[in-house]
C-alpha cells in the first residue's frame, strides 16, 4: 500500500473537538487503500524573547500523538510569540508549522514511513506547507480546497497570494468542494484546473429515524448548526425571519428553533455563545429558541433525526455539510443561495431563498411547512447518498489520489 500524509488546515484538537471532523472521516475512507497518517498542528504561545531564542537555536517541540480511533494521528507542536505584531503573526505561524512538519517527515523516515503523496486540505495553510515539503523532500501533493484563500485579507496579502498560487500551480491535482470555490480560484488567476468533487457526508451515521416525527401533532422543530456563529452564518437573519412570521402561523404550528453552536472552548472563538444569547434576547422570540452550545457527532445525529426542518441562513458557505446531514435523515431544508449550496440543492429537498433577506427566509420556511407532507424522506436521502455518500465520494477521491501518484 502507498503511504499518504494528510495535512488538514484546521483540526479537532482537544479543546475544539468538532473542528474539521470531516477530515478524519475522509482519512478513514482513504485508509481502505492507503497507509494514512494525519498530521495536524497545535500552537504554543510563548514570550517574545523565548520565541526568538528558540528560533535561533532551532528548537523543535516533540510530535504529540492524538487519539483518533484507527487513524494514526499526531499534532505538530510549534511555538509562536504570545503578543506578536500583526505583520509577524501569520509569518510566525507559517514558519513554525513548516519547521515542525519538516521535522515530522524526517522522524517518519526513521520510523519507515515515507509519504508517497501529501494530501493537503485547503491551500491556507495546508497547501502552502505541502508545497514546502515538495520542494525540500520531493514529495508530490494534491490540494482539496474548502475555502477562498485569496479572500483572507492577511497582512501583506500580495505575498500570501504568491504563495497560494505557487502551491496551487505546482500541485499534482487541485480539487474543490464546489463550483463556487473552483470559480473563486480561477477568478484569482491561479493557473490550475480545479476538479469539483463535493464533500463526503457520512451516510452510515446519519440515517432516517425508525419512528417518524409527527410535527402536525407535536409542533415543528427547526434546527440550524453554527459551531462558530460569525457574521457569515447570519443567525440574525434566521431570528428576524421567525420574528417576522405571522403570529397565528407560529402558534398554530408551534414553531421551535434549536441552534447548535457557540460553545467550542478553544480555537479562537471565545465568547460566541454569549453573542448568540444576546442575539436571541434582542430578537423578541427567546421563548421559542434554545441554544445547544456543543454536540458530539452521535448527538448531532440525534438532533438531525428529531428535527422536522433544517434551516441554513448563511451569507456564505463553501458547501454546506449540515443541511446535507439533515437530508440523509430524510429532512427537508430551507437554504440560502450562498454559493456552495448550489452544489447539492434540488427543489424536491425543500426551498432555496436569497441571502440576508428575512422575509424571503420566512416565506421559504412557511412554504415548506405548508407542503410538508409532500416531501419524501427516502427520495431526499437518496439524492445525497447517490452523490456524496461514502461510495460515490470515495470513487471520485481515490481516482484523483491515484492520479497524483502516477
């Protein structure tokens, strides 16, 4: 079997266990045909003088093994300044990660594991690191783009854009999760031809419940997931939509909304749970909304199965995995036309509306509820399984990995 090194650009570290869980799920798929090692990273802020001294002497922190089931996983630990200047902050992260990953590859060689290919998840920073490993060790790589690297607004963005283009243009293959992301790469003059492969949605975990819900009797449970509820998730749009619905409709259908997210204890998103609570207090519908700060993958399955309708109110999504997980459970969805949702949405699944328009979102939700009995759970599920379930997704992914190894 060939050896594959996966580099995720973000990952489920102990303090933020839901960040990028789909990278592990993809690694498990690949482990059927490849020896997979998943190597993420974890930063350690230190005093400025300590950082400078350790950088001068080339000190490297040990690789930290990480319990991740049957997938070999470890964290590259690296140091950075506790209070760096803005123009140095991202450079320090890049320098630390490059040094850490190079150290790890040398250690792998001593252990008898030499990567035949590196699989970088997103260009920033995984693809940039994979390019450095390619230059230093000659390891070919491919990139699967989940984001829009040219839109990060980093200090010295022009320098970063050069790094992104260099990484993309020298990859054996560039993949993207949606046509929306592919077009962004091409618009920013990256000389590559990204191949859209979508995302893997775990059709073994998310299934249609044995006992169907009865919302006409018990009321309609709406669900949305926003682990890191920043501006692009546009939760105020959803709250305003529900607050603007006719009161008679809300009461007649006994609408309730569950928001999962805002409670990750680490990962740079501190305080977003409190931000959600403030939004709800200001919405005037606090009695109809509950927050679940955190849910494990198995708990998420339960929430998806118990909801009656999934609502995605985002202004921007590279794909939209959560509504797809709900659809695997047979649930109709209301999603905004926010980019990546075009990759999976079909009219038989529910309703698509314009972004940042509470009236349109409210109309979409009311339309789906009024036509609720017309939606067929098995058809909704099959549409996702046939395109993004394990078998369909892995067939596309393995083809491109094999191509990179040729």
